[in-house]
C-alpha cells in the first residue's frame, strides 16, 4: 500500500495546482509535479525527456478522466 509520503515531490507541489495558483498548462511545473518522484527524473538535466507514463497521466488529466484532486485523495487513503 502506498500513501502520499511515498511521493514527497507530488505532495510538495500539488497544493499550488489544487489552489488554482498553477494550471496544467504551466508545463514545466506540471511535469515536475508528475515526474519529480520518478527515479529517472533529474531536475535541470532531463526535464525535456518524457516517458510514456507521463504522457498517459497528462492525457488522462487533460481529458478530465482523472483529476489532481482524485490523485491526491487516492494517495492519502
């Protein structure tokens, strides 16, 4: 079982998206939100690289099938 503590990067960054300060269209910050906890992500070095998981998550969120609120809630349970 995982919880928000397993994803400290997501936990740290999700608040500004949930409050409306940032939007999914704020591409670099959105990518950091989704990717910062990945072992393959190094800020500043490979931020231009995007894996399939990022594209799937981004697509689900942009199309409204999944929300950041739902992700946040699921990680808290």
